[in-house]
């Protein structure tokens, strides 16, 4: 057998070199990068000194003073060029995502497609950053609302969407007139270097209107992230990651009244009603629960199945769990790749032990030897639970699906909503009354509620994010752009008198 580790490191380096990144930036640094495919080292990336962060943010701030004056449609042109660069390098960047975080090939490519899609969206948006004209209560007055660039936007991202999350924020922030400073996950710095190189290419083609400091990357861990979060010249910070991280970042931002966009953990559920199309449900559940090896924020983690269809559906699901292909994303066509590291594997084992102790019946969940002891592959686990007890209310970032029975839709909705997280959710069914109840104010309490599909795999056209401990932030489509701008209300008197609002008189 060829040595896959050597192949992976060499291939990652070839991609980075082709993108014009100097070797010493990813070979001579202090941050060790391992590919989860084999667990072998694939790079040593140069880290940003925490002491250097204020100077980097000063440059971004200076860039903001220029960039905010560039007309928005012209700013859109930069994002159009970025989209072109991404199209040209889709294969290379998608492959690097696979090599660095272990996504299967189609998911690595899909992540880059998402970047392209949000660029297209943002280009159109650059001509639509509209305000309002409102009726004034005073004669000869006009009341308007307009949106201005907010200033420097900080972006902190998680390992599991190492490049797409940057683009959801970056494409919007750039057309909104904001420079961006990005702190990617310390587990995925190579893809960040690659994206940075593509952004530089786009900026070079764009010309002098793109100021120095418009888009920067800070390589490092928590300390560098904190320096970004605490800097008063960064009015907006979009942070994606665990609820633990979001709580820390949210508190720090609140201390200086900066605007948070928090995209945190999920514990997503689906409800399978008696009228569901079970063939469709089976495929949807399999993808949502096992895709990306259970390492999506929107991964399906809890399934409430009606008594009438429980035996049929769960029996078929257990068979799929037994046979789903688990393997290396770069050899063969496995659907489930590796966990990111040993810590994730240990967390999965701990959750399964806790589920057993709480009365659960575990199907699957065992380690699969694909590339030796330094990599962590698992058979996804389906766990039949007697109730929403033990680890079911927690997010374990691994492929574990807890299955619960229900009899009454209200009970199923209460179970679904009865956890601290509120990201994504879905219902399977063809009974209009049940489906609409689920989507009503008394239904799902999540930021995303789907019908006849799983909770994962969002399109960029809608606003993305969730409630409760998921943090309340919104990114991507719809009117999420408003989070990257500051609102200004303008009252304009074009008459010759000074009527005061609310009929107040003040004669001097
Ligand atoms: P993580 O919280 O460990 O790290 C995320 C990022 O935050 C990293 O860049 C990390 O360096 C940084 N960070 C951690 N503590 C920090 C601090 N105190 N100050 C500043 N920065 C800090 O998350 P992870 O393991 O990389 O990703 C998995 C988690 O992310 C899961 O909980 C998943 O649900 C969540 N996630 C959420 C979304 C969403 O859109 N809601 C998307 C992807 C991932």
C-alpha cells in the first residue's frame, strides 16, 4: 500500500504552492497541522503574534476609512472577482478542505460552491443596500432611514466549515463597506492561507480602490481571537463555534458594547409523523445524521418517531447504519470520513457510555481501523433512548443519532424544543395540519425549520442561524446584511418653521 500520509502532505503543499503561498509560511511555523485522514502532520504554519494584532487592526481601521467611501456597486465588483477566483480554483480549494478537515470529496467541493453562491448573492446585494422613507408626523418634514458601513468586522470560525463560514461573512461585509479580519480555527489554518491567497488575487485585479488591510488573516488560537474580540476598533464580531466559546466571546463584546453575530452549537431534531414518506425520510435522515461524520452544526442529533411508523423506519435505519461506508475520503467513495481528532473520538465514547447508563440501546458507534492509530474513524451510532435523558440534551460533535418514540405531535414538539440549543429542525409528513402546526408560533422554536428534508444543508439565500444557546446571530442570505451595517435615522425639515414632535411647544 502507498503511504497515504506522505501523499496527503505532498498534495496539500502542492496546492498551497500553486496558489502562490511561500513554503516557509506553512512549513516553518509553530502551529502543527494534522490531517484527520491519517493523523499525520501536513504543515507547520507561522502564527500571528498576539502583540502584532493591534497593528493589524489599525491597518484594517485605516482601510475602513477609505473603503466606506467606495460606492457599494463598485465594492460588489471586488466580490465578483473573488467569486471568479473561487470558480477557477474550486477543485484545488475543495481538495484542500478534504485533506485538512477530512470531508468527503463532494462535501469539500460543496463547501467551495457555497462560497461561490454567497459571492453571487453579495454582488446583487451591492445594488440593494436600501433604506426606508417613512411618513413624518410634521409638515414639510421627511423621515428616512439609511444604512452605513459599520467598520472593521472580526470573523472567528470553526474547524468544520473552515472556508464557507468566512465567505458568508466576508462577502456581505465587503459589499457593506467593511474590512474583515479573520481568525480561522487553529485546526484548519492551511485552507485559510489558501482563501487569503485567492482574496489577494481578486484585490490585485480590482486595483487601487482596494486599500491595504482590507482583508487579513490572524493565525492562532484563543489568545489571538481574544485580542480581536477586545479591540475597540472592531465594532462587529461574527463568531462561529461552540456555545462555550460564544459565551466567552459574547461577554467580552458586551463589556465594550460591540455587536455580536454568534453562530454556536446546535442539537437539531426531526419529527417523523405517521403520514411521512418513509423512503424519502430514510435518505434524508441518513444524510443529515451521518454526513460530514456528524460534524455539522446542523447535523441531525435527535429523531422523534411516531409509534405507528417506529418499527418500520427504525428497523430500516439500523440496517443503513450497519452498512454505511466508512473510510478515507481520498481512497474510494466512502460516505463517512474521519472525526477531526482523538478528542472528538473520546467525547463520542463518553456520550455513548452515558446513553447506555441512561437506558439507551446503542447500534454501531465502534471505532473502524482505516489508517492506523493516529486517525479516528467510527461507525455512526443510532441510539434508541427511553426518553430525553442523559446526554441527549447536549451537543456531542460526532455521528450519534438519538431516537425517541412519541404518540402525540404536541409531545414531540415539546421534546424537540426541550433543549438549550435552537439552531435547526425539521418535520416529515404530508398532513397539512400537522406540518403547519409545526411551522406555527407554537411549533419549532429554532432559527431553521424544514419540511420533508433534514435539518442540515442550508441554501445561502435564507438567513442562517439559531436561537437560545445557538446565539441568535444571522448570516448569509435574506436581510442578514443589516448586521454588518449601522442604521441611521434622518429627520429632515424642508419648511420655514420648527414644529416639534409630539406637539411639544418651546417658544424662546
Ligand atoms: P470551538 O468553539 O472550539 O472554536 C471555534 C473558534 O473559536 C476557533 O477559531 C477558536 O480558536 C476560537 N475560540 C475559542 N475560544 C475563544 C475565545 N475565548 N475567544 C476567541 N476565540 C475563541 O469550535 P470548533 O470545535 O472549532 O467547532 C465546532 C463547534 O462549532 C460546534 O459546537 C458546532 O455546532 C459549532 N458550529 C456552529 C455553526 C453555526 O453556524 N451555528 C457553524 C459551524 C460550527
